[in-house]
């Protein structure tokens, strides 16, 4: 009986080591690596408090320490009014935080020019989403129609299109599910949200969505769903997920959702 290995066992645990420069002093590199994780986690928390979820947040620099770039790409879950645009508010607030971050980096010998790159993933898939709504069959549009007035429909549709444009989006999908699951876990709308997830996973197959490049998608939620006395497990699966990850690349993420009904375990596998 074969055992399923961890999808991250034979792959890179993080892209951090590839983006950081190799310093001549190992002690300096270890300190900078620690500061990088603290900076990226604080920026990710800041974006999530402003109705966004972050896919990547890392530093890029050359070996001569002459140029530093902070790269952040995010998906906006809920847009604000025109007077207080969420993207403009984020840029103004993040610029103040990043100034302090770059000020800290000068203590590690990085005195030269610096820049910040923001990538709004909603704009990245805006044209792709329009073609998706126009070209897809009437049957597929009818399946998504009952969820059109829900707050998670627009970001969910953007995320569905994003899975077919970019790779390694399991963390983004897990954060999206955890965000709205935490909101609806005590209401009757949790059933409708779980139904939306089932339609989401079902349509990733090429039989339903011809432009899909995803070979397998699996979502597992375990906990006291609906406030039942004992924990249950809900699995949404389509396609195939390989048992070994040495020759295949399976993007895997796990998140713990803390709710009033206790902690829920959320796991996402994407094979593309």
C-alpha cells in the first residue's frame, strides 16, 4: 500500500532563497532571511485587512546590492466606493510602510536605489474574464447564474480565470475559501457557498471548460460544518492528483480557519 508523500518534499519550499543575494557572510544572510519573512508576513496581513489576498510578496536584488525591488501581487476581493478606491488607499498606506522597511534594510548594507512593484491580479484577468462570459456555453453560464448576486461571485470568477493564466495559485485559492468560510460559517449561506465551491471545482475540467489547463483540483474542508457535534469532512475533487511529487509538480497549501465552531482544516491541491 503506497503512501502519499508531501507535495513540498521534493520541491522548493519557498522562492525566497532564489530572490535573495548570496552574501559573503552567512550570519548576515541569515539575519536578512529572518527579516524578509517578518516583512512579507506583515505586508500580507496589511493587504488582507484591506479586502485583498496576496499571492506573492518577496524581494529581488542583484549580487552587488546596488538595486532592490519589492514585488507584491494581490487579488482585490471587494471594491470600495469611487471616492475611496481600495487600490489607491493601499498604495498610499503601503508606501509609508515600505519606507520604514527600506530604512531597516540600510542597516544591512543596502544603501542604493529601491523600487516597489504592485500587480493587481483583477486587471490581469479582466480581458480573459470577458471572453469567458461571452464564449462559454449557456449551460455553464446557467450554473454560475444563481451566485451572481453574492459577494464572493466576482472575486471567485476572477480566481477561476486566474487559475488558467498563472501557476502555483493554491495558496491564493485557500485564502479565498478561508475568507468567506469564516464569514458564512454560522449562517445558512454556508451551504450555498459550498455549492459554489462544488461548481467551481466541477467546471475546471476540460469537458466543462475547454480552455482549462488544470489536470486535477482537490479541496478538503474538515471540521464542525454547520455546528454539528462531531467534525465532518467535505471533499471537492475533479481530475487526478498524483500520489508522488518527484516527477510531477503538485501545488499544495494548508490553512487553519479559526471560527466560533472551532478550528477547521483546509487543504488545496492543484495539478497543472
